C-alpha cells in the first residue's frame, strides 16, 4: 500500500460477506459525488451530509434496485474525504454488481484497511486507534471488545503522547544548552534530567508490561472449579453449563481428568474447567490427576474455590484452600469463594473467614447460581477496567518500539549519570521520541502502514 494513491476514489463492500438482510457498499475520495451522479444517485448538488432514498440501475437482469445513499460531501467524514455508503439488500452478487458499476463510473476497488488508513492520514485516528478499529471488528468477547473500545477512545495513545511531549520538552531544554556549551551556560541540571528521565522510564516500562499482559487477550477466559473431593464441583459445572458434562457421584475422587466446557455468560466467552478434588496423591492415577488439577488451577484466570458447606471440615478446608490460593495466584487471577450445597446445610452456612466473601449456592436446586454468574462477570469487567491494555495487534507491533525506547532512555540515564556530555544524551532522547512516535503513528513509514492496515479486511 502506498500513500501516493490516497486521492483515488475507492469502493468496496463494507458489510460481512455472509448472507444478511442489508448490505453496504462504501466509497471514499474526491470523485465520490461525480461517481454517484454517474450511477444515477442525484448527488451533484449535495452540500451537507444527507440521506437519499433512491435507485441504481444495474441493467438486465437485476434492473433498478432501491438504495439508501448516505452522502458526506466534504472532508468532514470518517476518511476526511467526500464519501458515501449505499445501503441495499444484503445479497452478495447484487453488492458486487453495485461495486462493478461504481468501478465503471471511475472508482477503483479498495484494498484491505484502506478506509481506516485514510482516516489515519486525515488525522482522524492515530495508529493505535486504527488497530483498535480492527480489535473492535474482531472482538469475540466482551472483555476484548471493551479493551478495543477503550483503545479506540485513545486510552493507550494519550499517555504515550503525553510521555512523548514531556520527552520533547526535555530534549528542547537539553539541546538549547548545546548551543552555549562554550559559554558554560546550562539550561537544565543533570539532576533535573535524571529525575525527568526516570519518571518517563518508569511510565514506559509500566505501559509495556500492561501491553504485554494483553498479548494473549483474544484467548478464551478459563474458569476453574477447584477444591476438596466431593465439594460439589462437578455438580456445579453441570449447573453452570446447563448440561451434563461431568460425572457426579457421592464417592470422593470421582473426577480424574479435567473436564472442560465452553459457555457464554453475559457476553463473556468462558471455558469452564472441572478439576479433580485436591488430595494427597497415593496412586499413579491420582498423581497425574492432581498434577492436571494444579496446572488448571494455576493457569486459570478465574478460580471458583468450592467448599462443602455441610461438611464439618468447612473451616479447615477453607483455611487450607486460602493458603493454596495465595501461593498460586497471579496478578490477573480472580478468586471467588463458593460455599456449596446450601440446600442441605443444617445450620446457616459457616463463613469462618470474614475476609472471604462467600457466595452461597446449591447446584441441586439452583439457589445462588445467578449470583455466582453475575459475580464472575462483574469481577472480569472490573479487572479489565483497571488495565490500560491494548488490542493484540498493537501489542505485537509496538513491543519492539517500546523496548527500544526503554533501552535508549536507560542509555540516556547512564550517559547523564556519568556526565558524558549532553550531545550524546540528546541523541538517545531523539531515538526515544522516534520509537514512541512509531507506536502512535506520529512517525510512520509505508512499511509500518502496510503492517497495520494489511491485516484489515477489504471495506474497512
Ligand atoms: N444436597 C446437595 N448435594 C450436592 C450438591 N452438589 C453436589 N452434591 C452431591 O455431592 C456429591 C459430590 O458431588 P460432585 O459434584 O461429584 O463433587 P466433586 O467436587 O466433583 O467431587 P470429586 O470429583 O470427587 O472431587 C454428590 O453426591 C452430589 O449429588 C448440592 O448443591 N446439594
Ligand atoms: Mg467431580
């Protein structure tokens, strides 16, 4: 993709290629209005954004088809160019005919991501936001979608731009001094440089970490059910999945292999994992199933720690599990505490540890199950809201630039600390500014644009 043909008028089908009641053909470029006019859409006189109910003649055998044309006649549009959308029946052959007709009237077929690239070139979006558009299109679950939307609203580029701006101020101060080196005038002290650099370094490292956390963000979220044997884990997974996926029996040690099932809870695509009850392994089979259970427990994003509320050992089990949870939790882990079988609890459920907010439920009669589902979703949402994060593509593209920026900033810190001369410091700062600019797209090359927009589908 080169920037030179950003003035051509482009056309493409913008709706999914699967059958749908409505389909959309999108056009962008300076010739949009003329091309529409040639297609029979009376647009020559349009001066402000307008919706027209009209027809386009596609010739025999299709004839005249009704089209809703949305027209943006000036640069005040998504792409920063005159543009239009033709909405009609969602039939793919018909939409292709419409594109062909636009082609015969002077438009050329759009390449992947070309609309979003034009929005970027027009300054409507920065590069991380352009990638967020792709993130929104590709999002399969609520959390990923929320991330993409936050990135689209600038939550990643704004802090990076702020850091870059702080850095450019610093660079200006350092370079101002270079002209007066002979007179021994300094505009900024080494201590001041070090303080400002350290602050940016910390922020950059944090941004990189958060970005990488999100690296696997498109994978399904796993929710493990764990706890002692006979706690009611298998019964609970069946209830949550609304189907019989795991064997339930009164014998402790029923579940050996982990059992998984995919479910959707309020827009979250989750994989539930039933695990073997935690116990001392005495046989080879038990050794293996305990190892599997441990792996699932430590790798899962959400852990439902199940404790039998009818058991005399409730308190002891809870204490033990709490220790285990603490030892195995990662920064992203969500631990929820489930008191099971409440339908059969004789007294009110013992909740011996006031630090653990127990969710009381019965897989048998369904009590508390909705509360549990809600709690899983709310916790996921709250955790996601706390992350800056980025869409997966941005993380992959930008990690290298951020690594380079961090290396250069540390180099600048070393040079300053050893009083090596501000001209060397300024060269490193320029590298940092360049790398940060590449992330947001303030500094870009055809190659970067190819990498970003080449992953889009045509019509976006
Ligand atoms: N009353 C009542 N009994 C339950 C409930 N949930 C499970 N049970 C019973 O508890 C016993 C054990 O249930 P499971 O779901 O197999 O327990 P588990 O935790 O998977 O056990 P392991 O696979 O051995 O680790 C079975 O007899 C279930 O019928 C519940 O909510 N209420
Ligand atoms: Mg089981």
